[in-house]
C-alpha cells in the first residue's frame, strides 16, 4: 500500500487526539459510550496513510459511528443531508446527495483513490474522487449514479466531490438526454468546462509525461491546454476546430488553463475566427536561456520538437535527419515586470545579423560547435533594449515582431521627472 507523506497535523491547526476527543464527546452527548482510543487509530490511518484532510477524516469516522449506533442524520446534523441537490448547487464544506451521469473517467493518481472523473447533470458538472476505502461499486462511463452523503471540498478554487466510506453509491436509471452547455473561452471559470475552439499553437512538451501542450482560441480569447500521457489519449491536430466537452478548467496565478485528460474532443469541419490576443513590451533582454541559438528540430510531420544534443525526440526517439533552426529564449525586463520572450528564426537573423546558413557553418567549423553560435548571439543581444510584440501566454511573449529600441528623449525626460518626484 502506498502511503502519502505525512506533513504533521500541526499544519491543520489541531492534532489527532483533539479530533478524537471532540468526536467522543459528541456521541457521549447522544447517550453513546465511544472509546476515544478506538477512534484515534481510524483517524491516524486516514490522515497519515491516505493523506485525507483532517476535517474530512473527522466526518468519515463520525459517519461510521452514526451508522454503528443506528443514529439517523438529517440535514445540518453533521452527516450531510439525504435531500438531493443539483450539482451546480453543491457548495464546498457541505455534505450533499447528488445524482448524475459519469461523463469521464481518468487514471487515479494514487492507490488510495479507486476512481476519479467528472459527474454531470442538467445543471452542471463536478470532478469526483472515490477513495479506495469507500468500497464503492465499479464506476462506468455513461452510467447514472446517486451519490448519497458525499463531501464537497475545494482545491485550487475548484469544487470536488469526495466519496468516502460514509457515502452510498447506487446505480440509477435516468430518462432524457444530457446536453452540455458550451461556453466561450472568455466565459470559463475554474471547474469543468465545455468549449468550441481552434488549436492555434503546439508547444514543446517540457515534461516526459506530457503528451501535448499548446494554445486554443476562439473569437473571444485564447487559453493554454495540456494533455498528459494516458491510454487512449490522442493528440489534437494544429489548425483544427474542436468541440471539447468536460475539460478541467484550472487556475494558476490568475490565469486559466484546460486539462484535457477528462475531456472528449470532437473535430469539426470549417474554420473559426480567433482573437489575436496581442501583447506588447519594451525592455532590456536580461537573460538568454539554454536552448537558444542554433537548435535541431524533429523532422516528423506535425512534431517540430527540439531535439537533445544526442538528436533525441521525446516522442519519436533518435532522429538522424534533423532540421536546423534558430531561436532566442530569454527574459525581458521593463523595470516593473519581467516576461519570457520566444523569438523565432526570422527575427533572430534580423537582430543578430547571423543567418541560419551562417550559423550552421559556424557550428560545423568551430571547436565549440553549436555553443559558439549561442555565444555570438548572446554577445549581440544580451543587455540590449528590445521592442517585442506577439501573443502573451503565462508571462511568455511568443514574438511575431522584435526590434532594437531607439533612444527616445521624451521617455528619458519622463523617467527623470518621475525619479525626482519620488525623492
């Protein structure tokens, strides 16, 4: 059994004996004699071995004891109401009973979890997690279930439905079609979302478990997407329009992204007008990252990933017939904020005066090889002021224009005046 690293109950503001004492007193008040020493091992197993949050572990143990003593729990009584709620009405911190269709299942991240996926009804969708200790029946995609006395919690701004040992899971029949509500990208919020969007960019995967990452767009906005390697998952085709159902909408540093592992992506015919999402920044190029200069790309159609020094592609393995390219990966600082910038070949040639053919010749005839190209490019642009424009995603500017800034005496005077006013 895989144990979740225990970080100490002090991080939650209370210890296990304190929780056990509170549970014991609650049952004493109901005329039931509960030995606290039997409660503590149950709590410790849930919290320390399975990583269950203490509040949820307390509710789980409490609910088991309610059943053991035959105590009926009503709404607000600590065990959660049996009255059915719409999924959209489920609020973090409460126990609920919901009915819905399992529209997606994904691979459980831990042996402590038996199933995870997306549950939907006519009002909306919610991610669910079923703990292995819950002893729930096998969950199947496309089937309707009643989850009675499940716990709603919140993680990174997203509501989750937790199915524990006190939850009763029953397969039910349901009449009528379930029609997902497709939204514009600009209308998405953390949770589960459905969109119609076009794959406008595919980026280099920065993790060996990542199947694909890139950018989706519609007429209102753009959004980053990611898909992790999982059986049955297929890459999206750049330039294709998809209707995507039941994707997880995550939020990080105020920016939304789509995780497509729970999603169903259906390709459509035709095109879709996409918002430009253009950004603009002037500042000093304060850093040039490794992977800049002369690089090798995978020649397999539709891949274009950057190869390692051993000509290895993370998807298509060794590629001896690689394609050369030029780029700059760096950071621009305007004195207030710093953004990553990715400059493609045409602009690298303009900025540095080094063409792709010249870069290849330098690499082939110099003892340092490709490192010599990197050093020459660095010497010509590092520390210089650039004016870059392009699409900004997660503080990265994918530049489609980039030029050296010229001296502007008006801006210089404004800076001097502002500095004088701050003294």
